[in-house]
């Protein structure tokens, strides 16, 4: 078998053809969700953590916090109230 000569990897290999853009625009990939503004007291260590992590992935820390809350709430959704260790149902109110 004859070896193929090395080609310049920066050059196209074979015949090229244009592929149509199949992705929706960014605003449709991440649609805006209805949001409610809240005031929340959070400890300094938690804010520092989210700022650090968000900076590493090029994201805003508040958005990262919203995503974490959304994922947490979605993964813990179920039917009916949860039970506290006291045996009373947890309704979200104190």
C-alpha cells in the first residue's frame, strides 16, 4: 500500500459545500422566563463561590444562581407536601 503524502491541515480536504444554518437564533435557544425580583440575604462565602464559578465559565453569577435554584426546584418537585422531621407537612410557610 502506498503512503499518502501529508497535506496541509489548514486547507480543506475534498469538495466543500455550504451547510444551511439549522440552529435557531440565541434568543430562541434561551427564551426569557417570567421572573420575580426578590431581596435575599446570602452569606459572603456563597456569593464568593458563585462569582468565582461564574467567572470561570464566562457567566454572570446571578444567572448561575438562578439556574441552580431552577434545577434544584425542578429536581425536587413532586406531588403533595413534603414531610418535616416533626411529622408536619411542609407547605412553604412557617
